[in-house]
C-alpha cells in the first residue's frame, strides 16, 4: 500500500506534503458524517440491523437498540450546549460526560466537529468553483483562440435593435424582479416580440439605406476587453456586495460567484495557447483533412491544455478557500449557524482568549493553501522543463 501511494504521487507529480494533506482532507470530506455525529452508525435491535446515522428523524436510538458502531466523535456541529455561554477550552466535558477534545465555541458547538464539516464545505466550494471556472474558460477560451482574427459583419439595424431590446429586458427585470416569476417571463417574451417587429418595420421604411449598412465587429478586442474588465474587479468586494444585497448566501451561490470571478484568467490562458497551437503544422494539416472545430478541440487542444489549465485550477482552489474563509470570517459567507473554518476564526474577534478557535482552523487553511501552491509550483517547473 505504501509503495502504491509513493508511485501514485510521483506519477502525478504531486509533492508528498500535498498528497498527504489533501488525501486526508478529501477523506474527511467524504466521510464527515461517519467521523463526527451524535447518532450511532450501526445499531442492532429485535427487528434487525439499522443505520441511524442516515435517519434524519431525531429518535433516541440508544434507548431502542444496542449500539454496535459509533462515530469517532459523538458530536454534530449543529448540536448546541445551552449550559455554555463562553468558549470552553479543549478537553471540556459536557453534561452527559462526552469530551470536547478541541473545545467549543460560544454556543457550545464542538470545535472538532466544526473542523470536520468545515473541511467538507471548503473542499466542496473549492472544487465546485474551479470546476465552473475551468468549464467557462474552456468554452470561451477555445473559440476565442480558434477564431481570433475572424471579424464578422453585422448590419447597423440589427445592432441597434439588439441594444434596444437588451435595454427593454433590463427594464422589465428591474420592475418585476427575477427571471423565475411567470409575469416577468411572459411580459419579456411578448414585449421583445412586439418591439422587435415594430422597430424592424419602422426603421426600414424611414431609413432604407440601413439594409446595406454594415459594421465590422472586433470580436477579439471586445472579448479581451471584457475578460480584462472582469479580471480587474476586486473579488472580495464584489462577493460582499452580491451576497449582502442581491443573492442569498449558500454553497452554490458562493461557488458560482468565485467561479465567475476566476474564469477570465483561465480563458485568457486557453485563448493564448490555442492561438499558438493553431499556427502549428499538425493542426493546419488536421484542418486541411476536414476535422471540425469540435474534433480539433477534443483531439489536439484539450490534451495539451489540461496540464496548463491544471496549474491555474490549483492556484484558483487555494484562492477559493481563502475567499470563502474571508467571507465566513466577516459573517457574509454561508448561513450563520453553519460552522466553517472562517466562522470559527471570526469568533476570535470577540473572544481573544479562545486560542483554540483560531489555531486549529487557521492551521487547516494554511496547510490546504500551501499544499496547493506547492503542487502548482511543481507543475510549473515541469512545464518549463518541457518547453526548454
């Protein structure tokens, strides 16, 4: 087993510290309910075997059946101890004799259980946000690099109609609020159809020359400017404004916002690399053979892009962990009753003497971020050696 792990981390060019740290973090994230829970894992009663841990109803399982297997920690992060009004230090006993090995927060929630479930949340947000960013980067970056110097022509009339209809759609959304309301969708579809038809007929009669007037769209310049503009946005302030005023906080919301803020960097990397590959002889020969853009992307672009994209994804995962911890530290991330690494760090602002609320989550943040940057640096060195 040890030799297999050693060969695996060498084959994937993973530093040993990264392999150990993220192997443990992923294992904790996958089996968090089995590691820390206030319900037994397996019970045996007269009716047979049962797994109370998967039963969401709060029954007293120990009074009805014999416990065969318990979790490693007998606490759930949502379990409150009403007797505790201040953070309790490590090795504090609860009323029923259970031990809080890493102490509690001000609500009596077990810190060790919070670290375990906070690991699951941080890993999930990091993977999900960078998955969104990588997917958007591939979908936008490959066509941008492939058709970089192709500037299509559009009529002035179509551009004018499109701009006016976008303004109308924004006005409808502003007044009715949200895409999911039926009146918003109905009014938007009807209004766009009527306005487009009337404007098309009216402008053609008033300005006949608009039929032939065209404009060259500098797609590459517009896309480059858009990506640079999004990249220049201060991420933490955008997240604070959106989560505080527009969207409710949650795992999907935070992951989506972090992914949207990170995808321009990946799209620029892919766009530059695809442009370089498009000038290579083997790609030119493939185009002459009649391969479609999709076939080119699958056969030639993606196998070369994955190692380059992996470097950006690893550093982006570290950024996502730091951003989520910062949001939770400020009380703007996930729900306030959810224990995360950042929320436990945020409790130290009020309780300076509760060192266990800062040391343990801070250590996990440091180890996870440092190990990702170490892996990214290893891949960068390998990439430079391959080019030289």
